[in-house]
C-alpha cells in the first residue's frame, strides 16, 4: 500500500532525533507544502498541500483523508468500520436533534437560524464587519442571544450535541470555504497558517512536524494523520473521551501532548487555525460526526 516505503515505530525519545534526520524529500515537501511568500496566496497553499500528500500517499486520493488515519492504516480501519455498525455517536445526534427542536427563550428554535441544520459547509467564514472568523459554535451562541437565551459554554455537552446533529444533517456536503479575499480574512488565514507551522512546548514541535513531515508514520501505537481532512468529521466520538468532543478539544490535546499550554475552545487562535485548516481542505466531503481512538 505504501509503495514499499518503510514505516517504522517511533518511540518518544527518538522523535527529536528522527526530525533531525528527516530525509531531504520530506524537507523539500514540507517547504513546498508551506510556501512562505511575501504575498500570501491561500489557493497555492491548498494546491501545494494536496500535491504534497499525493506524493507522500500515491495510492490515496486527497478526499480519502477525510477518514484520517483510517485512510491508510488498514488494521485500524477494519476495527473502525466495525464500530461504525453501531456508532457510539448516535445518541449524541438524537439528543442534538431534541435540543435543536426545543424552544429557545422566545419560543422559536434553532431552525429559525439554521433551517434543517444542513449548514456545516457554511462555516467557518470570515465576517468582514465583525473582523473575525465565525465558527458554527459562535453562530449557535449568536442564534441563542438573538432569541433571548444565554450562551452555551463552548465545549460543553449541549453545544457538542447540537454540532453532532448539524454535522449529521450536513453529511455529504463539500468543504467550500471562500478564498480569503480581503485584508482581515487574509490576516486571519495567515495567523492560522503560522500557528500550524510554529514550534512550541518542551518537545519544540509544530503541528506540521507531526501532521506534515511525519504524516503516515507511527507515533507509538498511532499513525499520524494528514492535515487534509483533519477538520471534516467533527465532532468526533473519541473512545478515550467516551463522548463526542469538538475539534478545538482535539487541538488542545495535541498542544498538551508537546508540553505546551493550550488555548480555550473558540479562542481567536483556534478559530483562525480552523479557518486555515478548513480552507486547505476545500473539496473534501463533510463526514461528521465520526469515531476516533
Ligand atoms: C507529537 C506529534 C503531534 C503534534 C506535534 C500534533 N499532533 Fe495532532 N495528533 C497527533 C496524534 C498521535 C493524533 C492521533 C492520530 C491522528 O489522528 O493523527 C493526532 C490527531 C490530531 C487531529 C485529529 C485527526 C482526526 O482524524 O481526527 C487533529 C485535528 C490534530 N491532531 C491537530 C493538530 C494540531 C492543530 C496540532 C498543532 C497545534 C497538532 N495536531 C500537533 C500527534 C500530534
């Protein structure tokens, strides 16, 4: 499946050494995947990313990365498909639907803001007037305040059930974030891109270290997924969490893993990161909610 390339098991102390000895192929690919031109060009980034992973995974279509590591880890894929027979996220969808249809303070409900809930491909987007990235979670709280209700805590059970229902209703839509066109949108995009490529923590790792340079390799028991598709399937029921959790919760997990301080869910940092990652995943299907280890 990997064209005869070797994929070795990496142990924690060996990671730093491994990064130092990465082949020039990886480094060139990394540079190609992130062009640091004076004038940022998101569409070139997106195409470079797709080209990079196509070279890294010649047998895998870029769209297949919607399944994360299950796109290339065959053993894990089988177990995962078995779990999908009785998906543990199903209860969250049902509870989310109930919440979605329950009255808000003024008697209306979420369908007033989101119709039948098939709206996930409208997020995130850059709101020029507000000057910030609007995620689905932000829009849910805006909807609540428009209808006289208190905001929900981000990352709490209620908002995650609502996003599970909305993700389910939106299955099969294609990720289609508009190309950042104005100064504010470009700044937010570049901020997310910089965040993704910045080294942090005791391990001094960037997101790119694991998910670009080492994508497809093993880190202890787990393969490392490609950046393409990292945003397509949220919220995810993680066996580790025994619950559905948000993309931003996953961001926090990866940041803690390298020994750095995470940001709160829906912080500007994470929203810009989500904006960047979703833009470069344009063209992939939305397939949430999902199951992950
Ligand atoms: C030390 C390596 C490492 C670093 C650095 C790292 N991650 Fe991860 N990440 C993992 C592992 C291991 C997993 C679980 C396997 C997988 O899905 O890739 C994971 C999973 C993810 C997932 C879920 C993928 C899916 O299919 O559900 C996202 C999203 C993610 N990481 C984002 C990030 C972001 C953003 C950063 C930078 C802030 C980052 N990661 C940094 C190791 C890392």
